[in-house]
């Protein structure tokens, strides 16, 4: 059981950019007055307390875990994480379950001026894959339990794993910030009838033609978009 997480200022900055609910009222004002460029490149790194970000992030991830574990058993599972950010959720799943393996697809840069909308061009990113690996190992994950893939290289050049996954997890990423269809060709290769896909979307009905089962397990009211968290299975395309 993870009681606290170890992180440095660079990692805390990434976490804040990935989980913008962690933004304090003070930083919100700074962003409003001095603009998104200053916020993304300076304030989000130097006007924060890494320790406080770590404590709050862990609390958020424990509550995400608690919701998912009511519905899913993670023991001995092969898990694909898409846009997992600093992967605090994956860290907790790993600490609470037996023998999971995580394949992680993320991006490896920070956009210069982040806006949190629907990204048609698939250009927004806020991660650093070296720091992600360091964070996971430094917080107790065995290097043999995960592999990280860079979307812009590995995905675009077919270097991502084509194997059976029990779960695909993408919180506040796939179909929240960028179109689900970006990954559709890949999903056609890897989804089987038992794979469960967990993600956040404002259009759960859109997926009725793609999946036989769609279960809404939560409704978000305080996030940037008023989304639903869904578990989809029995892919029919
Ligand atoms: C809002 S954050 C959510 C992070 C994490 N899932 C969480 O709940 O804390 C969205 C993440 O998606 C990543 N991302 C953006 N485009 C992506 C893509 N095409 N494939 C994988 N990850 C992507 C970003 O770098 C960012 O870390």
C-alpha cells in the first residue's frame, strides 16, 4: 500500500499540467493575469509546492483506484495505459494487485502554451518519458512490470504491442482531449471480446455502434468537460 509518493519539482510540474484540478486559486489568478505561456513554462514549475502536489495527486489516484476496483479485478492482468500521465493510478494498481504488466503509450514533450480543449490536431502533450520511468521505479514499480512507448515514434511507426489486453485505461485522455478514432485502427487489431476499455467521454452514445456493452460508472460535474466515465466491452466493428 502506497502511503506517500516521491517526486521532484519537474515531476510535480508535469502532474499539475496533467491534472489541472490541482491548480490552486492563486495559480489560477497568475494564469489569468500573466497568460498561458508564462503559466506553462514558469509558474507551473516554480510557484508550486512539490510535496503538496504529491499528497493531493496520491489522494486523487487512490480515489480513481477505489472507483475502478469496485468494478474490476486487476490481478494477473495485461493492461494498456493510453495517456496515463505520470501513471499514479497504474502505480497504485500495481501495488494492490498481483502480477500485472503495463504497456504505457504517452507523449514525450510539453506543449509551449497548453489549452485544455478538444485537440483536433493531436498536438497537446505534457509528459517526459524519462521522468515517467524514473517516477515509477522510484516509487517501487519493478522495471520488469512495465514498458513505455512514445506515441510520436512507436505508435506512428508500428512499434506498439499487438497482443491481448485485459484492460485499456485512458482517464481524461482518449476521447476527452482527442478523438477516439485516432486509435481505432490499432484497436481493431488488439481488441477481443473480453477486453474492457475504460475512458472519459462526453458522448457515450457514440460508442453504441462500436461496443455491445457500455457501462457508465461515473459522471463528472467539476471537470473542464462534463464527461462520463465508461467501461466498454464486446467490440463489434
Ligand atoms: C489530461 S492528461 C491525463 C493524465 C492521466 N490519465 C490522469 O488521469 O492523470 C492527458 C495525457 O494524455 C497525453 N496524451 C496526449 N495525446 C496523446 C496521445 N495521442 N496518445 C497518448 N497520450 C496522449 C498527454 O501527454 C497527457 O499526459
